[in-house]
């Protein structure tokens, strides 16, 4: 099973939540994506950072690891 990553805007639309809610929630994990294309855009001044930030849902991770690993979080 694949775990899909989303841009913040796309995830906000999909989940029907505000962007700030997603950024501050523990239900989503922010990940940095590095690639040659992004690095080149950064060097040309078309992008502020040499990486892209995408978000994954914690429920997707739990589903992918279901039966393989016991994941329990305390709040």
C-alpha cells in the first residue's frame, strides 16, 4: 500500500479544514521533499526554500502498517 502525500492547499480542500488547522494538528505530518527540480527552482530564485513541504495523514500510516506494527499514541 502506498502512502500519499498532499500539498497543504489540496489537503485542506480534501479534508474540508482550514490550512492553519492542518498545520497545527497532530493528525497530519509535514515532510520535506528534496528533488533536483526543486533545487534548480531555488537556485534560479523562483522558490524560497530548496525543498517542498507536503503533508501525510496519520491515519494513512496506521492503515499501511495495520497488523504489522502496533502504533499507539498518547495525547
